[in-house]
C-alpha cells in the first residue's frame, strides 16, 4: 500500500508542476486549449495511480508530451494572429451602445440568463446602465457602464491626487519579505523600530505587515487583536 | 512565452531520451527472450529435456533480473505473463506433459513478440 501512496505523491507532484509550468494560477484564467490540457493531465495522472500494473512512466511521459504541446501552442499563438484566433477564439461584443447584440449572442451560444448573471456578478443589477459588454475568450464578461453611471473619479471632481503606487507586503506569516522591504526603501532595523512603536516585540508574532504609498503601516498580529495602523512619516 | 518554449524543449528532450532508453531496452530484452525461447524449442524437438530444463531455469533467473528494469516502462501484466509462461514450461518438462509444454512455448513466443514490438513505431501501435 505504501507503494500506491508513493506513486500518488509522484504523480500529484508532477501534475502540479506541469500546471504551474503552464503559467496560470487559477482555472478561471485558462484559455480553452489550456483547460483541455489541465483536464487531460488529471486523467492521465489518475490511470497509474489507480492501476499498479501501469508503469509510472506511462503517466509521466504523456504529461511531458502535453507540456510540449502547450509550449508549441503558446509559441505559435504569440507569433500568429490566425493561430491565436484558432486556439483562443475572439472576444465578442454582446452589448454595443447600450443595446444587446442578439445575433452575436446566438453565435456565441450566450443566453440572456448568462448575460444577466455575469452582470449581476460584476455589481450591475440594471442592464440599462451598461454601455458596452464584451464576452472574453476565457468566458468572462467585461462590462463597461455608461459614463453617467460610472463611478466618480478624482478627475471628474477636478481634484488633484498624487500617485500612491502599490502597497508593499513587508511581513507574511512572521517572515520578513526581504525583496518587498528593499523595494519600499527600508531595512529590517527600520521595520523592527516601527513594530516596537506599535508594541509588537517579535517579528514572528506578526501575521501581516503592509506599507502603502502614503507610508501608512498596517500590522496584524497572529493574536486575535485589532490591527495597528500607523503613519510612519516616510522616515528611513 | 519563453518559459513555455523552454519547458516544451526540455520536455521533448526528456521524452526522446526516455524513449530511446526504454524502447531500446525493451526491444533488446524482447529479442533475447525470443532467442532463448527458440533455443528451448530446438532442445525440446531433439528430445534433450535435461538441457531444455537448464535453459528454462537459466531463462527464469535472467528474467527475474530484467523484470526490475522493465517494470519502469512496461505493463506489469506483460512481464508477469512471461514469468508465468516460463514457470509453465518448467513444470510441463518436469511432469512430461507435452501439450502444456508446447502451449507454454507458444505463449512465451507471443509474450516475447509483444514485448519486442511494444511501443515500436508501428501504425498498429499508434492506432
């Protein structure tokens, strides 16, 4: 039985590695040809897992073969629009200038129910608010509201707002993220000082520490307490 | 894209290397098994049962060593079948059962040919 377990471990690790090498993190981000590959990897890995008479290599080599195919398809898709259209399909505009394109929806096999479900998922309960909606090749709907219904921006209010940039995750699960700490322009000594000001004595007690573009430090400890939020003043 | 291409190249190289090693090993072992079986058959035809028995026992010992290598890339059902046929031949010689002896030799030949031709680049294997 231990050998069965070892085969499962090997095949699982190989399958996960294959999926990671495909370069996507979530199933939702897969193009159709990648989804097929993902399903096939699962099927192929299962056969030697279930049947001890099937050599392990009969699971590993087909997975390698799928990686070869994936590489070829990806490379061709980059080089050729025609191949890209063939493998990915093309996005379709299902709502144009506020009006549903029924012919397009029929061509894509996209029902009104599907459309309304996707719009609600994006926070639009009222279809009359939508100017344009595009059904992407990955099956997701991108909806763009009419200008009058779009969220207000600083530009609309004639306000000046400086770019704050991305926040930096400095500590995760008690471990300092050296790369992000460097990118934020600080060092570990600075971070320890800031934590001490908040009453946090040990780095390993920190679940998450994040510094945003306005130099505000957010620290959540592993103990179930309220997070500390403190401006750091930008001091190095 | 570059990563995908590199992964594809490395995977293809691994497949070709494994194919070359596995198919080569399987073909050679299959061929030797066919030759050993042929020698057994000649000995049986000439009624040299003592020599035939020695050949079978020697073949069994040889097969046990090869089975370990073959287990990596050959269906165990096939490797088990060869072992079973060798045992049947040995028992048939010991018990002087001619029908089972020839059946065993025939079964061994079929198994050896399957081993020799498995995964060979033949249309029947692809289809």
